[in-house]
């Protein structure tokens, strides 16, 4: 019984983590587009910063999915 609930919780948690990462990347892209439209001369710096922040978001997502998978297995 408890093992089944852990598996369900881990699966739901992994889905929530993936959804949150997708929303975070979407908000990042939205902010990048708005900022580059306002100041096109700093687009290169903005893109570099956005790539770094996107990588950090993906790292947190990967960590969260691994923690959830540990609950499942």
C-alpha cells in the first residue's frame, strides 16, 4: 500500500517538476523577447544570460525528477 502511494506521488511530482520547468523557460523566453525589443543593442548579452539561466532551470528540473524517480524505485 505505502509503496504504491510512493510510486504515485513520485510520478505526480515528476510531472509537476517538468511542468514548472516548462513554465519557467517560457517566462524566461518572454522576458528575453520583451527586453530585446526594447533594447536591441544588448541582445547578445541578454541571450547569453538567458542561456545560463535556462541551464540552471533545467538543472533544477533534472534534480527534481531524479528525486521523484528515487521515490518510485
